[in-house]
């Protein structure tokens, strides 16, 4: 299991956003400023994010969630042994919420993919990850159902339901 850190450069219009203006108006009674006559200059800022993934092949393929890498401009992968690698996006599938990235490294620890068709309701499961950058986290649960759909979380749904405390 690896920690994935991402960065994205975004353009932001100088000045307050409309949501900031609304907040000030509602809670502090400040009046909205008049729209400037000419467009305020844009400034560039960097957004950062992070998530988990796991190495699935000796050549450095990593499976993660699509929102983790999304439209990242830079991706860095950190292994539990302290090594860090830049990564590139190989492919993303927003409908299934999956992305594949790749690093170049030697002696990479691999996690074999299991076969969810062989999983039984009532089986114990573990979820291992790096939520909020906290490494080495593990939670456990029991499989309640397989093939859950019509939940309304994503376009494509075929979930394994568990009571393990994990992000959907």
C-alpha cells in the first residue's frame, strides 16, 4: 500500500470569490462589493491532495481511485520503506472510480489482486490505506452483500457492502 501525493496548478481570479462574499454578507452584514469595471488579473496557485493505492505489478503499476490522481499535474508515490517516486498516469475511468499510475523502481512490494467472485457473504475483510496521509492504517469488517447497485454514488455500481470503516 502506498501514499500518493498530487499537485495541480489552477488559475484563480484575484479578489474574493462569490461564496466568500456571501459568507461575509450573511454573517457580518457586509455589503457586496460592486463588480470591478475590468476583470481582475488571474493568479496561479497550487492545490495539493493525497490518497492511497497499491502496487499490482513488478513493473510499477499502481491501482488507485480516480479522484486521487484525477487531473493532477504532478504525482509522487511514497512507499512504507521511505522510498519516493514520481508517477505518471497510465489510465483513468471515472465511471468505475479507478485509475492506474506507474512508477519506475526495483524490488517493489506487490499486492496480488483477489477474486471478488470467490468472496462469500459473512467473510472478514481488511481495508489498508493512508487516509489523510496517516500511513499504516487498517480497519476490518464483514462482507454484508455483493453486487449492490442503485446506491446513487457513481454511474457504475457493483459494490461489495462491508461494515469496515472506509471511504465509499
